[in-house]
């Protein structure tokens, strides 16, 4: 007999492979989402079931609260729910959203900017977060609202003043899709980016967080508007690789578990109009879809 009830088991038992005995999650890598279930926000494990991404278990502790120790993350059974049928929520709840600007040479060039010599960082407020499928609002204050599809990094452990050459991977909980929506005219007018980047609904995130990818080997990032491919890049083309960027940020501020880093957008950014559907796809993560409306 197991010391754990069949309805609530920690991920530490996964390695035993005795899923038939305990209803366990197989494998040490994980993909999860947040979603509404019976009026409450829940975290759900996402697995392939008959070729369909499916929520198979409830995670009883938010993964960002484990301090990177995912082995002790308890879970329980739930009725299987295809991910595409779930009412998804943003899978992150960061204390801050740190963004890296002009991290692709072609994107810097298309806006007439020099390639930065060190990471260019800025903030988006947590109030800008938007759930998958929810509406991006074009504010009345702006005449040009652009999409910017990006890979997002979710921090798993407190991270501050990492040493030169220190491995950043133990501090990463997983990866997600981000749309760094930008009021381009206000960004240019203001000279600093807080207003142009910070409107409510200007940071769609999702649909999942996964640790099943390795951006250092190259992950594709694409954006489509109304089905038309508008951006296509690869993390191999970062000016500043993730380890460089995260160590740089950590010299300035403490990154807390759950914090979100938007890693920069490839070339091809452009304006959105009311009625558009914008889709950000990160290879092996998923597709983040949001409609656009006027305020």
C-alpha cells in the first residue's frame, strides 16, 4: 500500500512509473495551464491523450509556489477535459513582467534602431495581463497598436545577482507565449515605454507553461493576424541568449518565483485593427489567440 491516497500524490512518485497503481503523472517534464472549473481558478496538468492535449489532473499547489521543487507538487484526479474546451486563464501571476527590447537584429532594424550593446530591459505592469481568448482593447489614446509575438520565461526560484557563467536553467520554471502589445505611436512620442507598453490587456499570455523545450537549441516563434503569417523567428537568433539576459536582469533586481520575462520579438511587427484575431505560436508550447476590439 502507498502512503499517499490515490486522489492526491506528489510528483516525487512519478519516477516509480507505477501509474496504474497510483494514477500518477508519467515523466519528469511537465506542461500545465490555469483554467476555470466550477467557478474557481485551478492549475491543471496537460498531457496528450489520444493525440489531443488534455487536462488530466489538478495541481493542488501552484507550480510557482514550489520554489523549483516540482517533485513535491501534489496532484489529484479530475475528469479529463480537452485543453481546447477549457476556459483558460493566464497561466502566470507575476509580481513583475520584465521585457527585453530589440533582441532580434532584424526587428531593431525595421524600427530604425541600433542593435543594443547590452540587454535593453523595461517593464509591463501585471495589470496588463490578459487571458487566452480574451479581447485586446485598442485604447482611444493611441492610433497605432502593434502586435509583438514572443517567447515568455517563467521564473521558478528566487534569482538575484547570479555569477558570471552561472547556469540559469535551475531558476526557470518553464516557458509560454507572450504578446507584447504596444501603442507604437505613444512609445515613440514618450521616449520611454511605460505608457505605450502598459495599457490593460496589453500582455496576453498562455495558453500553457511548459518545461519541455530548450530555447538554446532553437525554438520557432510566429505571429499570425487573421491567419496570415506576419512574424517568423527563432530563439537561435537572439542577440542576447537567455542566460546572458537573465544574469543581466538579476544584477538589477530580484526575480521572484512566478515572474515573467518576455524575451523579445522577431521582425514583422505591425498594427492591429478592431475585428482582428492575433495568434502567437511558440514551437512545442502552443498557440495564444486573442481577438481585438476598440475601446
